[in-house]
């Protein structure tokens, strides 16, 4: 079955490859933006399910699987990366997504501004818990991939720690973007938001960044500085990861209703409180199951 899913993805990739750009183009975003919708669909519709199927193989995994290797999903590239300098060239030929699957939420973001937009953005993670770099080592700090250029005003934005057992708590973002990302607002799961930067002298509509179901914002991949805009950040790609520690409430309810005894899921649910209605649903489910024998 896994091979069938792989064949479906490969067939669509082959079809799209016929019209795919061979160069990242002037803005260095052509290849990423062409393949981004396909990657989004491949991961959310096929890869996620394939990961679950593989984890349920009793031969390969005779015991519980605690770390499902879900892939990250990425937004389109916001802004442009025309000024591809030596630092960027040392990483790639065009905009791509080297950062993935952090083990913890960002803890803070250090920013240096010029004219309201950033020249420095350093996203910091707890020690040894940051994202992998091209699938290898982990990094504690993710910055703009470009030659360093200092700003004028400085600010450190603290990201509140997740609560309720979740690993991540940034549920979305809003952005204004033209040739550069003009505004970036992070949305937290408690309904509050954090504005990282907001340049008001340039016009562009605010839009919500699409968020893949079941994932939260975990990485900012930032490429180059714009010489036209005084060395400010040129291009931004937003990454989303699955939160293995954040089980949706409906899923928790179903785990309790169908649990066969005092397993871990049942104990966790009991510790958070069981409503009378949920207990009645559990009783009804098991009464029906016994009567069907």
C-alpha cells in the first residue's frame, strides 16, 4: 500500500516536471514557488497517511511509536531574493527550505530594524531543540541567510511557553508582502498575537498565511537582503510542523470512549476531568459492542 502511495506521488511529480522551471529566476523563488503546492499536497494527503501506515506495522514496530517522522510543510516564498550574496550562494542556488522539525517552540526572536523592517532576525530555540539543517545537525539559532548587516533599533520578542502539554503554540501568521516582507504577525493559540515588524510607508494588503491542518508554525527561513531596500530582509518562507504532544480534544474523547482499560490515554483523560456526557458515550459504546457479540 505504501508503494501505491509513492507511485501516485511520483506520477504527479513526473507530470509537473514537464513544465517545471530549470532556473530559480531573477527573484530566486521560481523553483520553490512552482513546487510548493505539490509538496503541500503530497505531504498532507499522502505522506502523513503513509507515516501512520508504517507506524502500525507490528513487525517493524512491535511496541509504541513515540516519534512519528512527519515532514514539515512550507508556505510560498514571500518577497524576493534578487541580491543572492556569497553567504546565500554557500547554502543553495535559490530559495529552498533547509530548516525542519524542531523539537521545541522558538523561545525568543531578536530583531534589528531599519525603517521598520528587519536587517537581523535571529530565531532562538532551547538548547539542542532547534530545527535540523538539511536533515542533519540541529541548530539553536536561525537567522537571515545572507551577509550580516546591522540594524539601528533593536528588540527581543519573547515567545510564551506552550501550555497544556503542547510542544508548539504558534498557530498561524499574517503578512504584508511586496518586494520584501513588510509586516509579519504571529498568532498564538491563546488568541493573542505578536507583531515582529510592520513597515507603514509602503502599501500592500494584509493576508493570512495558509496553515496546513494539524500543524503549527515552527520555522522562519529567511533569504538575502535587498539592496534597494537598504539591506532589509528580502524573502521569507514559513514552515509548519506537526505537534505530537497536542492531541485534538475530539481525538482525546474518542480514545477515552474506545479504550479497553486504564491505559495511558485513559489516565491522561481522567486527570484532565471527564464530563458526564463523555462517560455516557463511553458506556453506550461498550454496551453496544457487548450486545453485538
